[in-house]
């Protein structure tokens, strides 16, 4: 069997123009694993309300961060792909869950090169319904329909992998070198609390509400394999431990909530606001739920977050980039690819 690699990231509009943003948001928000309500309710919300009100504002935000080469997320993902390709002997394709560069096209690109065994790498450190799960479910549907003879193996969430923690910690330390800050905030993309409960395979462990928030994450459970909140706070804990940070000088929060249902807390914007109101003058922020910088990191955090901090009296707001095409990160993914390929070959032999 000929092996190949498929990297899959979130996706992006084709341009920052309202029509392209509307098309992208329509596909993204109609995903039943993103907005997990009945189809009629999702259709009413997305097509009846969101797509008639949000595209212009979102397009304005995209224009603030758009690069000459295109969408930052796409450009950075392509750079990652190119660097990995130089370090492995297997064809590496890139796809997006939403928008152009579809998963089907990525699998077809590999199939055209004779690949019939694929290592699928969702570019998310943590597992969540709206990220890893939706990629794996769609990829399997496409495989069954169009590539029935293709074998697909996926990379499991690597949030607690010691090598990943080391790479992430090194990146954070490098970008904080020479910086004076009072607190490091780990901001993760938010999800509704109900997503955590739905992903709880024990149906009795997870309580993401403010009352129970954090306690169940500290207790060992098989639920942690699919618990996004646990995996996020575990990254924070492990990085803090690796860097020898003092308790109270770092914490976790969650950004990008949508609608009126309760989402994971504490909320990033309110946390930044609270820091400033409590007299904090210098803070740093990192976004480890993302591998590539995108709208949520470049605009929501680096621009809106800094504005909030300054409005309430804060002074220095340091934003730490995602890993992007960091050389250590490239080497780590390449190592995982080679380990997968070698293990497969050993089984065959």
C-alpha cells in the first residue's frame, strides 16, 4: 500500500468580501456538530437570522487581518504543509473542513498519486465535536462513497503529548523573552456547555457549568478522552508546569461564544476586562486551541482583546502567535508521520 498524509484545518472564506463570507458562514454554521440543534431550528437561526445580519460585520473583521497572499489561516497552513513535505517521504496534501480546498479534493489529490493508505491529521490539539469530530465524520463519509478501498488512520488529539507540550512551551517562552507581564492567559475557542455533556461517554462525569466547572476535570475519568474542557485546562496546567510558572500567574479562559446558551467559562473578553479593572497593567495571551493564526486570534484577541484591556486601564498587551509553521512543530508532526509509517510497515512485515 502507498502511504500519504492529509492535513485538515478549519477553513476560510475565499475572500473578505461579504458574499464569500456569507457562503463560508452558511456552510460552517449549518454543520450539525457546530450548532447542534434540530435542522429546522438551525435553518431558522442560520439562514433566517445570522446570514442576514452577520456577513457584513464578519467581512469587515476579515479585511482587517487579510494578507496580500490571502487568508492567514490558509497561507500558514500551506507553509506548514510545504515544510512537512520536505521532511517526509510521503505525499502530503492539505484540506479544509469548510470552504474551498475540501476534504474530498485532498483525498482525491492523494488517490491520484496512487495513495491508498492515508494518515489523517486534524490540526487541533484538543478533541471537540465542532473540530476533530466533524472532520473525522465527514472524512469517513467521503471515504465510503468515493474511496472505498482507501484505508484512513487518524492522529489522536495530542494536547497532553510531552513533545507537543515542550514545543508549545518553547514557543511561548521565546515570544515572552524580554517581556514584562503580570499574567499569562491561555484563551481557548469556546463551545456550548451542552457539547461537553454530549461528548461525555460516561454520561455522568462532566459538569461544565460555573458551579461544577473545573472540579470534574481534576478527577481521572475515561470521559477525558473526549472532554474538550479537560483537554484545554490540561494544556494550561502542563505548560505552566513545564515553564515553572507560579500558581496565580496563569489561567484559562474561552472565547468566541455565539447565541444565548451558556458556553464554557470564564469568558476571555470578560476576563481581560476584569484584569484591567483590578489594576493589572501588563498581560500576555496565547491561543493553544489553534495551530494556525486566524480571525479568532488575529482580530478577536490581538485587536479586540487589546482594545478591551486598554479601555479599562491596561497598558501592555502581548499576543503570542500560534505555532503556525514553527520549525519545532514541523519536526514534531514529521516525527509522528514517520512513526506511523514505520509502525504500519512493521505490522505488514
